[in-house]
């Protein structure tokens, strides 16, 4: 069925929060969703699932699960909405959800190991129960195994579009969002201008007289389904507006709308919950336990980290005045403050919660054990009044991102300073991966906005909120939730949650490309196919046309040898296969000009390429998954061009030829 251009559509995707669900969502986002569409990712929760978890835990898990798509949604201009729906009959819940959101298309999986249908029976049931104007698609291994197409409208019938109550204004939400740059994904990847699913989704705080009336299969958020809505609100709503105002930000009573502040409309559901007052005794216990553990950590380290009093920090920021806010995160704010001794500091403030407490403790535990000239040290901490406060040195010069891409970007950011930043960050990462401790540290959020600059433009790697200790008994970990920033995420991490120090190497490669080109990692203002910096730069690097990469602002004055070293390092760092990426210590040696490392690196890369077909790849990704990843990066790619074999052969083959040409006879790096 044809839909008028410019009309919003709803695409419903039923999934479980695992790798199969992510591949299904990838397929729907890249193959089905179009600009202006709303994609609703529905996870069905059985009663048995709640025996070992809680509703809020599921919401948080879905929060992180969808976060990786934040930048992609911004790039493709689609809205991604998460829903946790409760019911013991998955197929009935899917039909109900599809009807409620007036879905134009329903996409489900058929993986036998996935609870959402052991065969195509789920899709067939949906096709039987849903109106003929709703398309139903079943996907297995990236291929369509069942499809019920949309019936053509009768002559003269208007094409069906979303009811006005289901239209969601596209709005990207990010703790570190920039106009066109990498977008942080530590917040729900849901593009809504209002209260992002709202508290009713959580199933918490629902009035008892309404709770009793909920059906067994009712979704966890009653107003989201239009159930149990207070009568004084119901009277003002049209019967069809079943999704409810908390989800859509529509039909809000005027006396409530007038009191809502702009910030409240930008909060994700998790942020909103974190801001709720909690007066339970367990909250006080949580704070006391955290204080005790923090003091133990600080007392057992040789760092200069100290314990601050809350009043001291509040006074230094003029009562946490909004005029002193210098940054905003997903659930935190950063203030500029001046201590009594005249020292300027950056104070990060966030609300206390069980999850925030764990993350805060982990961050302090890691950063207090680090001591490096290119890593921002922790000045102190404070936990009081249900608030978590961490204090760092303040850098008025700003971040690398601000100096390269910001509104007040320095157009004359010279080459020598760029190379200085590159080698400094490489040194910091090499320290994290090799020199600081055992186990080593994986940063997980290396990006230009987390590289601060001193007055002398010395880089300072910052924000260890996502940092973790590397495993000691294996080469990598597997995480269900993907955190970080779109545009910097390594393929194996984005697709399968594989975490190793190689994801930092990949992200550093993106930073090198930023320094070389002056471009953002993701920019939808670029021509189609060039939105992703990595995808645009890769073929240029393979050809060896380094001058085509170079930022015009530095073309008049740059060091050619340094430029070629940086380009070569960027090429190696952004290699798709993690095991073919070098370690940070090798990248550092390359940037510092240690010539013996150059021959080693080229030999290593060529050997790995020539032996590719003779050994089992320890990162054997299904071709459909690779296709999904490439498709999401480019937004449009033919299925025949997305196979693993064609991608590998073209990339590695041409890179081998290029490397041999560059290193035969006389090296360009000499």
C-alpha cells in the first residue's frame, strides 16, 4: 500500500533483548524504516520473567539496548520508541500492540532459540488477526521467510497514516549531543520532544484502585495503552487516542502544560525515575554504604583525591547556579566552580540511585588508581543529600571536539597541535591498556569531546564513567548493553557487545580521522554515502590518497611524514576485524616515529591478510549481521553487496596492495 510522502508511519518490531533481537531491529531500521517513521521496539515480558528481575530492571536494560541507535535515528530521521509489554501470550500481546499503535508493518523473528516464536507461526498468527492494511514480515538470518503484504486500498480510499495522536515529534536526546557530531548513547535512543515514555511505562506508583482493573496481558504502562486513565482526562480525549499523553506529549491538560519546564521534556524515562524523591530507609542505607566504600578506596590509594563537604561545593558553584553549568549528561550536570583557594574545578553532579551508586563507585575505584600526565585526575568526591558529586580540574580551553567542530571552533587549529594531541592520547591509552595495572583498563568512550585541552593544548583524556577493568581470564567480555557514542563504536561491540581493549583502538582511529580531516564522525549534512567518517575515509585510505583526506585548514602548513603516519595509524585502528587491529603501544610507536615498528606492522597486516582463508576467524560474524551494520552506516546498500566475503576481499585485498606499494623500495615514512 502506498503512503503519501511526508506521512508518518509506525513500524512495530517484536524482539527479545539479545543478539537476535538486535539483528532483527537492525534489519527493520535499515530496510523498512523511512525518514519520518516511528519504530516501536516491543519486548514482551511474561510473568515468569519477573521472578528473577524487576520491571525497572527491564526498562533499564531496554534503555541501554536501544541507546546504540541514538545517532542512527538522528542520521536517518526516524523515531525509535521502546516498550516493555506484559503478557503470557506473546502473539496476543503483539497483535494488541500493533493495533494500538496502528502499525503499518510488523516485523518479527523466527529464531528457534528466541522466545518470540519458534517458527513463522507468530507471523502467521499476526497476519490472521491484524487487518489486511498491516504488513507482516518474519525474518530469519537477515532474510524474509514469511511476508503478508499490505492489501491495496479500494479505489478512492485514502491511504492510511498514523492517527494524529500517535505522531511523535523527532527530537534527539543525548548527554553529549552536538549539532552534527557523534551522539552519546548512554540515554534511551528514543526521539521524542516530550517525556519519553513517561513514568506510567514503569508500572510503578500506579494507584491501587486502577492496578486491580488491569488485565493479565496489559502492558506495564497503563496510560500508555489508554487503560485506567483518570476520567477528567479521558473526557477530553478522542476514543482513538489510545496511546495516552505520557507517551506522546499530546493532549496534556493545559493546567499541567503550563507548569512543565523545558528540561522535563528532554528527560528519558530512566532520568525521570532517577529524579523522583525516594524517602525509603533503604535509600539512606545505600548512601551510607557508598560513603563507607568510597572512603575505603580513597584511603587505600596514593592519589590526591580528597573528600569534599557538600556545602563547600555548593558555595563554589553559587548554589549550583544554572549560569555555571558547562555541560549536561544523560542524568548529570557539570558545573564550573571556584574553591576557596581560588582553584577552578569542574563538578559533576548526579542523583543517587542503586545503579548510579555502582557506576560511581567503579569510576572512582578505577580513576584513583591512574596516574598519567595525559589523564584528567580526580580532585575529590562528595556524597550527600542523595547527590553524587565528583570534582575535576577545570580546563577553560575546552575539548578537542569544541576546538575542531564547535560553534567557536578554532579554524587555525594548526597541524603541530593536532599531532601533539594524537600522540598524547595514544600515550594515555597505551598506559591504560599496558602500563597502569593488572587487569588493564578499557575506557569504552574514547571520543573528541572526552579529550580536554590544557592552555598549552596538551590532551587530557577524561570521563571514565563507562570504564571497566579488562578480563584477566579471556580476551574479551560480552555485554548485553552497548554504551558509548555512535560513530565511534567498533563493529564487534555495536553488533555483539564484544568488549576488549580493541574497541578503544577503533575509537582512537576515528579521533585520528577527525584530526586529519576536520570532519565529524557522523554528519548528515554530508552527501549520501559520506555521512559516516569511517565509511567515507576507508576507500581513500586504501588508495593512499592522503591529501584527499587532509583538512583544508592545514593544507598550507603541515608535516607530510607526520600526516602519513597518522593516516596509516587511522587505517590500522579502524580495521573491521578486532584481531587485526594493532595494540595501542604499537600505534603509539608508529606515531612517535620508531621505524622498527613500521616494518613489523606492515608484515603483520599482510600475513594476516594472506592467511585469512587458512585460519578460523575468532570473530566470525554472520554475513547478515555485517550487512546490517554496513547498511546502517550507509543507510542504503544492496543485499548482494553486503556479504561478508565481498566486504573482506575488497577491503583487505586493496589495502594489501596499497601497503605493499607504500612500503616497497623507499618508504613514504622515511
